[in-house]
C-alpha cells in the first residue's frame, strides 16, 4: 500500500524495508502510559479514566501479565516501522 501511495504522490520507490523494535515496561502503570501514546483513541480512553477505574485497569493488566507465567514475557511491547526510499519524478 505504501509504494502505491508514494507513486500516486509522484515518487518512484527505490527501496522498501521494515524494522521492529521494542522493550519492556516495569509495571502495569508504565505499560498503560506507553499504550496511551499509540494513538488518539487509546489516549482519550485511558486519560478519561478516573482514579478508581484506572486502578482497576492496572489490576486487570497486572493479572493478565501474571498469567503469562514467565515474568520475562510480561509488559513487553513492540513498535513496527516501514521505511521507503523514493525519487521524486
């Protein structure tokens, strides 16, 4: 889809590649804050929570992460990037 979009904007795509990076949050609160930055909808939903519902969400996330079994698997996140190099026609 990206190459077609760039071509319609007047670019000839020379190279297309992708990269994935990530990390690990320390706890549910940090993981939820990071997820709020995923876009306008998650930001609005998470930031609109009052203290009580925010604590409930954190408890649910904590429980879900605990159910993974291995503490190393908990609170991991990934960011995927698509990069293109093009020449303007």
